[in-house]
C-alpha cells in the first residue's frame, strides 16, 4: 500500500470569512476524497513577518518552508489583489527561499494546483501570477486551474460556498493534484542537475554542482 500523498494547501487572504480559504478547503476536501492527506495553512495564522534577507529566520517561516518541502503536492489559493496575488500570499512564498540549498531545491517535482477568487473577472491574472511563481520554485502547475470570478455572488458573506458547480470543480481540482503527485511518484522525477541545460537557479544564484549560477 503506497503512503498517502501529502497535499499542503496555502490560503493567501488575511480576511476572516475568506472566500479563497473556503475555495482551498473545498479543493483539499477533493484531495482527501482521492485518498490524500491534506494540511491547510493560512497566511492569517502563519503570521509571517515581511521577508528580509537581513533578519533572523523566524521559527514560523522555518516551519512553513519545512511543511512545503515535506509535501508531495501543494494547492495555492489567493484572493485577487490589483490584478495579481495578495501581498501576504507572495510574502509567504518569498520565505521559501529557505529551500534554496535543499537537495533538490525549492518545490522540485511537486505539482501545484492553482485557485483564486476575485471580486470581478481578473482571477485568471492571479492564477497566471501563481504559475510564474510555481515555475520559479521548480514546481509544476497543474493544467486544471480555477479562478472563481465575482466571489460576492458565489460565496455567502461569511465565506460559505453556495455554488454546487464551483464546489464540484474545486474538489475535482484537488483530486487532479493528487493524480499528478501519484504520477510523479510512479514515474520518477526530472533531475535538472543531469539535464545540462538548466542551471540550478537563474533567479537567486544557487549554482548546480560544478556549474556557475546564471544571473
Ligand atoms: C486590496 C484589494 C484589491 C483587489 N483587487 C481586485 C482586482 O484587481 N480584481 C478583482 O477582480 N477583484 C479585486 N479585489 C476583490 C477581491 O479579489 C475579492 O473580494 C476576493 O474574493 C477576496 O478574497 P478573500 O475573500 O479570500 O479575501 C480586491 C480586493 C482588495 C481588498
């Protein structure tokens, strides 16, 4: 019996009654129904300080990075703020710089499911922003994404999800993330160090063995 796929969800809103958190919970329910072991992390509870390279590393940031690293897959869910992800969500992900020196680094070979909510119709922009971030962190964005538009219509004021179709889509996304993680487990992974064409990190300068970092 294979060990259950560990899926860590990250909710990116500081708001009580957050719609993106409800969306994340629903996607994690879908992951659990696909026999995964879900863990929900919420920026409001993580309470991470603003990332600064000059400050000490707070235990909360270390714990968050360790949880992300120990996962087999992640699901990210952010509110759309000014056409992109929320600052608190991006700040949490900035702390994953703590995974730069791990082997493999960052979120290598982890599928990442992407969900957003938006007051208008710009949620896909947040999803696309998350896609950029996931790839920068060596993660694999799952093709099925869910930007929930006009969240004020889809969720009740307390954040309850009223729309059965959106709920079903979110659960399906959660199950899809689990399927992707199982495929990675079954088929092995990409080893960039052997691939030759990818320096280990073009963004932060972590050199591959014997190779200069690309700047
Ligand atoms: C600072 C701020 C910026 C926002 N910018 C946008 C935006 O650019 N496009 C949009 O469709 N909705 C925007 N919204 C609306 C939120 O995306 C929407 O209310 C979302 O569902 C909030 O997620 P939450 O309930 O998880 O906090 C913005 C809301 C705030 C507070």
